[in-house]
């Protein structure tokens, strides 16, 4: 006899827990693995649930068996147990130290560990859908509602729990789904479900306070001391203990004197770091910021109204204040960083208390669309976190702040003499900064400026092979006074001007860049400007298929294909049941 309310609640809860665990795994894998491989979690989920459904298909007796109802409840309980175990094993797995290398066998083991819980959830959901065909519409609706509410619940859940404790709490929800399925079927399963749900709920609260279960390895690096940790649906932010010594520079001038300061290191997910300098209201203590090449553009504009996109630890805002900005608007998408600056770290770094500073929690491009302000200086300096989001694989490489349309919008938000300053890494091996130069030129041309040369200055520190470059783009042509000033600054601080409106460095690279024509680049590189229709600014080269077994995206692809073939296609090919691959392919 079917207890319809409890059965539908069980379907809702297992679907809710299943998708929540998937979303949380993406967040955790973005820390433990190289971010570009975190998308493999989606493959794990789809493969695991398909294998679970395939087992039900290959063993039809499970549906017709009088113990099928017990199998539904038992598989939900096993999902809870294996989900907890898989999380624990993954947290203690040391992946390759090299950010770009993940071993094939090591990744296969991680894939297998994470696959098992989703095989069990696939069995549970498939059995629930097939067991009572007369209630298929309502069962399917409960399944969809559970998944939908999981998406809505994730941000709220991560305001209460950290990522690891949230996974334990999800195990509690899975046990509750087993309880709902077991009601009226088996007192033993009811008791087991209650015990497991109570145990996992207690463990989640205990871990929230003690952090006994925590991330041990971050891309093969042992996690050191952490003063504070904050999770949300798009990042994990940790605050390291304050340290004293020489300040951090993105691109330090060789003429900089010795400085001594105190800083806090903030880390977002696995690789994106930012420094929070000590600032008690005395700008002389952060005077070292005048010797960072990323701030060279400030020498050209005094008393500026500044927009900083990507606040991070507050360095760029402090840079604007050091150079005498009359007002600074800092736009930061990560609420956790805003909370640090306005709460926990508001005494260590007091930019939020400065009357000239206004902090906004919003996406940078969205803010530029919404605001009607005009700015004398807009700064974007190495703002990428490379954190994996939960919306799919493409979201790991797309970025709408680096497209022609976004930079045209930035130019529109500049005052007549306003400057847009952009800083990013440059490598001699892959000249990806060239794409940003071409993007700026395309944005200028979209403003009916036929000769971008008069509007752009590109500089860097001297002597480095892999370094940070800074591109200055002015809405109006740079004046003779601007050009003389930036040359004087470059000479004094030992910067190298690659090109300015009046001269171009003698190197072949500089000569090619000054033509602003990406078709002159080597054919192997795709360096045309990114657009809103193709917002992938970090896609520079074709996929190296010959290196598929060593490439950071290749290994997850191979592992996923092996499991799909061995776990899905091969069993279907060997089954004696009537099945057609051709009919199974969707149109």
C-alpha cells in the first residue's frame, strides 16, 4: 500500500539532497582541484545517475519485486552514507602539486569515489519513478521541485554552514528521504533512518564549530593556518593570519625604497590571492603603492573621481587615496570581501570608514550599466579568481568584463579626460595580453575613433620575462603633457613603455602590437577581441589533442569518457534486452 504523501516527500528530499550535494561538490572541487577541472563534478553526477538508472533497466525484477519499496528506502540511506564517506575521502586526497598536472590514476580514483553516491541516488530516483507508473506525473513533479528548491537553497545554506559541514547536513537530508520512503514499510529502516539523520545532523553542527572535517589539501598544497573562512555559492574565502615585512607588489619598481608594513593574505578558492594592507587612516603607511606599475596611470590625473572594479583586499582603493583621489567607488561582486572590509577587518584596514570611499556589492559591468556617474579614472587590476561556479563548464572560462562591449561601456563612463587602466599578467610563451590591447582598440573604434594610437599607452616593469603589464586607455587623445609625464615617471621608476601615442619600442612585438591588428599574430593563437557573443577571453589556442593525457582539461575528459563507455555504453551493448542505440539518440 502506497503512502502517497510520505512517498512524494521522499522523492522531493532525495532530489533536493542529490542536487545540493552536486552544487557543493563543485564548490569544494574548485578549491581542492585546479579550477578548470572542477566541472568534472557535473560529469560525475550525470554518469553516476545514469549508471544507477541503467542498473534498474537491466534488473527489471527490482521494480516488480515485492521488496522494491525497501530498495528505494535502502538506496536513499546508502546515498547518505556514501555521500559522507566520499566527502571525507576527497578532503584528504592530495592531488598533484603542479596546478597544471593532475595524474590520470589519481583523478580516476577521485572520480570513482565521488561516483558511487550518485549511482545510488540514480537507483533511488529511477525506482521511485518506475515503481508506481500511475503516479508518474506527481512523482516527476516532486523530483523537479526538489532539484529546483536545491538551487534556491544553496546560497542560504552557505550562509549558515561552511561547504564541508553543508555536505554533512545534506547526508542528514538524504537519511530523512529514506525515512519518508520507509514509513509504513519497515520499522527497521525507519529506525535506521532516524539514527542516521540524527547522527549526520549532530555531526554537521559539531563540525561547524570544530572544523574537524575540513579541506586538507588545496591543489596539492597543505592548507596552512586560517584565521577566518567564509563560503558562498561562488567562492570560498579564507583569511590568513597577519604578517609583517616587505609589502606585496604586483609589479614593483626597481627604484622603490625599502618599506615595512603589515598585511593579511586573502585567498579565494584554490589560486586567487589578494593582499589587504594595514591602513589606520594614515596614507603615508601605504606610500609603497606609488611604486607599483599597476598604478602608473594615477600620475596623470590628480583629484580624480575613481571607480575601482574588484576591490579585493583594498589595495586599489588605497592606491587611489594615496594619489589624492577626491572620491573612490569600489565595486566588489563578492559579498564575503565586503563583509570583511566593513566588519571583521574594519579596524585593520579602515577604507570603509574613509568618507571618500563608497563600497558597492555588485558585478562591475552591471554597476557601469546602472550608474550615471562619470569617472576620471577606472581601474581593473588582475581581478580574476578563476573560481568554478555551479552553472556549468563554460562558466569557468567566460568573463563578460573583458569583452569589447564591456570596455566600450567603461569608455562611456569616463569623463572627457578620463583614463581606463587595465593590468594583467603577460607571458612570453602565450602572449594573451595582446588580446586585451586589441580589445581596447576595438572598443575605441566602436566609439568612432579611427586612430586608437593617440588614446593608448602600454607599459611594464623592465627586465622581467613573466610580468604584469598595464594598459592605459584615454577617452580623448593623450595630451603632450600626459605623454611627457608618463615618460618622466617611467624613467624615474624604471618602467618600460612599449608604446605611447608618439613612439613605439623597437622590438618586433611592440611594432606588431602598435598596428592593433590581431590577424598579424601567429596563426596558432586566437587573439581576436572577445565579444558578448563569444565571451571567452582566456581561450587562446586550439585544444592540444596530442597532449590529452597530460593536459589539465584532457585528463578529466579521458576519465569521464572511460567511465561513460565502461559504465554505460558497454553494459548496454552486452545486454540481451531489446535496445537500439540509434533510437536512443535524441534528435
